[in-house]
C-alpha cells in the first residue's frame, strides 16, 4: 500500500490549541491536538460536553482564532487574513449545527435560502427556470418536495424538515468539507436515522469529507471511517471505527462505550 502523502489530506492540524482567559480564569479548551482528514472520509469527533470538540470545530471553520498551532487546508497553511480570503475558504468548508431553529433567518423564505446558495456557486445569471430546477433537485435529494416548500418560511417546517433543508443547502453549495455538529441531537429517532443516511449519501455522491461531531459513540461507529476520541481538550485515541470502538485502548473510550445502553442488560435508571 502506498504511503499517504500530505497533499492527500484536505484538512490537517499540528499543535492546535485554544486558551480562553488568563491567570486563575485561564481555560485550555483545546490542548495541542494533531489531526489529518482525508478527502472523502467520514470522521467522527466523539466526546462528552465540555471536551472541547465544539471549540475545535469553530477553529476549523475560522470562527475563532487559534492560540497556538497551525491548520493546513488542502496541503497549504490556511489563510484567513482578509474578508475575501475567508469567503473563499468558506466556499470549501461549511457546517450544519445541532439547533435547526437557530440556523435560519426566520423572516427569509425557503426560496431565498436556496437561491443564496445557487448565487454563491456562481449561478446568479441562470434563468428563473434553471434556478427552480436546481432548487427542486436539491429538495429531492433530501426527500422534500420543492413545490410544497416554495413561498414558505422555515418556522413552518418541523425540526427534521429543517435539518433536511440544511443538507439540501449543502447539496447546492458542494463544499469540500462539511462539519456536522450534533446535527441529530434535537430531532426524533426516526429523523435522526434519516439525517445520518443523507449525510452518507452526500459523502458518497459528492466525495465530500464529513466531520461528524457527537457525544454518541454508537452513532459514531454506525457512520464513520475514522474516529477521534476527545477528553479535556486532547485526543486520547484515534483510528478506524473498528479499531477504536471494538478494541479501545484509552480508559475514557471504554467509559463512553460502557455508557451505551445494551438491550440484553438490565438498565440502571437510578444511576
């Protein structure tokens, strides 16, 4: 097997660190982590609340600065020094967040949400019919009917429909990397499975790299090629999903696995 080259990684980090505050109020949220994400890979970043995973995702998106370290995008140091460079970077990396109700301007109609994506991808001069066809295709990708959504507002949809619409938006934008930060935590179990299947479909059809951020190690095993386990701002373990979850080495990984309810064991609901 040929050795992986640095240029095969779409996003890499070395010594990535984020410190908030100073003195007695100093908090190390992310502590000198290294990572290499390959193109087309489905990666899960797993940790409990407060482990640092959301802070890391915001650094990857360029929403907050690094205290130390470096992030490389497509084999080169990431450049975010100007508004133009940030916008160019955001063409290649997008996100879906856990709260669908906070992801939209509720005063913008659904057509406007989708048209913004088409315009961002250079489709501003397309005819109205061509734009409608693209919007219908994106809605169809996530099992929504465009003719039932047109002229509606996001608040008229269910949480699951809003999350699917976010994936339709990603389908139109076609970024190289998608950060999905707990995208299933606020929707019902049936919608949760649907969203995960759609993320897999998105990865397969567009060859997108997906970073799935979750506290649920069971979901991580279901969807991932590679798993990173994060505790107190550090990666305590990473590798293939089978290696990490079927043969865990770190005590924290074993703790996360033990907390997954098992149908063949009696559940202790008083714990």
